C-alpha cells in the first residue's frame, strides 16, 4: 500500500519525505555499506526516485564507487540515500533514518557473499549472493 513516509538525520539538519510502498526492503551486507556507515549491515528501502523529496537542508554527496552516490548529513554524518546509475528510476533510503523504521521490515538479504563470517542471521529471509535487480 502506498503511504507517505518521513525521516531525517540524527541532528535534524536534513529531513525528507516520500510517498511509496515499502515492499522492497533489504539488508545489505556489502563491504562498501559497512565502511560508509560503520554498521555491520545496512537496511535499505528501494523507492521510485520521483516519490522522494528533501523537506529541509541540502545533503552532502560521496561518490563511493563509479556510478554510485551516497547522500549524508555534513553535520552529523548520518547516511540517508543511495543512488546508482544501474537503476536510475529508483533510489534507496536507509530504513534506520525513517521516523517509523518499524514500518519497513526487510524481505531479503543482499550481497551475502560479503557478509562478515561471524554474523549469523537466523531470520529465514531469502539470500542473494549479490543483488538481483
């Protein structure tokens, strides 16, 4: 079901909104997500690019690899958005930056070929060695 969602960074400098369903949510285990966030994994919700709008502030951008852009707060460092040239019609929002992250349960694991060997997930979700677009 399509709903309006809002979120933002830790310090409140950046706020965003989007109207979309949260039906493509994945735990990403890639090493780039780990290193850019400091987390063991990152949970992303994929939404249509046209559904997203910044409400407050202007994010900083880091080009983490060719064709990939990560938008974050320059004040507190919170990573909020990931865009890739591979799928120009969508973008990914960090579920943890949503005002109500509980509304976006994950449906799969991606890039499990990069998962840390000591991280054991027993949630029964499907696993993709890379990401199948």
